[in-house]
C-alpha cells in the first residue's frame, strides 16, 4: 500500500469517527435541569431550566409549566375540595381516562392551555401518600424520562416508602378511589363523595356498591341517580 492509499484510509477513518461523534452528540439530551419542590408535600423533581409558569391557579391548586417542547401539570390534592379535584380530573381524564398512572403517545396535544406540535410522549404519575399528581408531556422522550426518574417523593411518602424506588414502583402507589360517579370519574375520599351527593341531590339516601359506584337509595331515583316516575 503506497503512501497515498494510507492517507486516504486514515482520512476515511477520521470521517467515520466524526460522523459517529456528531450523531451521538445529536442524540444526547443536552437539556440543563433545575430542582424544584412541591410546597405542600416536599416532593422534589428536576425540570428543564427554561420552563416558565403558564398558569398558577390558587383556587384549584393546579400549576402549569411550559417551554417550547414540554408541558408539566402539577396538582396536590391534599385538603382540596371536590371542585378542585374535578378541575384536575378535567385535565387528566381526557388523556389518561380513569387510570391512576399512564404512559402514552399523542399527536399535537393541547393541555391546560398549552399546545405542542408533532408526536409527544405523555406520562401521568401520582403518589397516594403525598397526594401529588404530575402530568408530563414532551416532544422529547428523554426529557419525560429524566423528569419522572428524578422524583423524590416528600416526607409523607418517606415515612412509608423508599424514596429511591424506581418509577415503576412509584406508580404502584396511586390514589385509590373511594367511589365512582356514574360517568366513571373517581372520587378519592368519602368526604368528597358526601360533598358531591349533597351538592347534586341534597339530603338523599345512597350507598357505595360492591363495584365501587354510587347507588341511589332515595325514592324517585334509579341506582345511577336518574329521576324516575313513581307508580301510583
């Protein structure tokens, strides 16, 4: 092999290595993250450092963060009323249904007043001990994974669980509904069910069936709470 062929071979190797290096750099998530804390529970997690507050509804307790490729919805349900719980359900249920965790792909999502273009990864995760709920939607799956895996559940959860648990273990501690409305919407405590029934029907007799749904015992209503004509 003459000197010319050697030089060509060396240059070819350099070009191949450069191509691999450039491809690797493009695939790596270079996002810079900062740690943030949910005040109610002390739960911490990392978010991209360029995210800003889209909305912070003090009445519902729902906080929405956004940047050009990611949406985060945060909600802590501790000591919140039924209206607040339903406000968060209005965001979560259209995406994840009544499941207590979820991971799916969606196109061109518009969530909590924020919109993203293209295919996005969406994850919902919650913790029954801290009452924290988090929805993360991003065009970059690595960002979603980083945020979810960075969660350290707060003190309430630390008393009962290992904070270093994997995300799959964390998702197993999801809120358990006390009862369900006729449309399948979960309610997470007995007080929420009482408030819901009182506000909708007034003082009526009802019970929670073995299937977890509210059955009406009040005369003039069927089990699902629909008005019926009583026979003379």
